[in-house]
C-alpha cells in the first residue's frame, strides 16, 4: 500500500457510493456488505474517522483523521487496489468496491448494511502525511 498526496480535484469521480465487504476470511468470501457515501466522514477502526474515495486511476483511497468530523488535514492517506481482499487490523479482512452492483462477487453475505464502522488498512493507523 502506498502513501499518496492527491489534489482535492483529483478526488472527483462518477461513483457516489462505495461498498466495503467486511470479511472473516482472507479470500473475502464470508462477508457482510456495507454501503458508504463517497467522501462522507465515517467512524473508522481504532476510534478514528475516515473518508473513502473511488479514484479514476482504479484505486480506492482511504483518508484518516484523529478527530470526530474529518476536519483539517488527514494524518494518513492510503491507496488500496480495488476489488482486492486486504487484511485489516487484527484478524479481519475487507474489500473496497466502487462498482456497487457486486456482480463480480459470487459468494458474499447478502445482508447490505447502510453505514457502520469503516475498516481500514493497518498502515492507516501508523502512516504520517504531514506533508499534505
């Protein structure tokens, strides 16, 4: 996972929602499905808040703040490949999908939950983007 600095204008995309599969297995097959609004401030793991963006380059960008309303400069920005199962903190896994119809996934829990806690990549809790 890379640390990246992107201009705000580059965050625009045609997707207004993204889906996060929150999974029990490393293949992201035993999952709960959560839908989030792109660019909204969400509760994240470890007591942080996060925003997610589907970038035109085909990656998902997670931005992390240490405040409750995602104001100011995020202290961490991580780009994650889309449609890829990633280990989160602990023994949980997640997959970020910008195509909200989920047609490429044949095995997932069909319960769709609106909002929840956004799972984040482990590097989000340690990366520093003070140069943003």
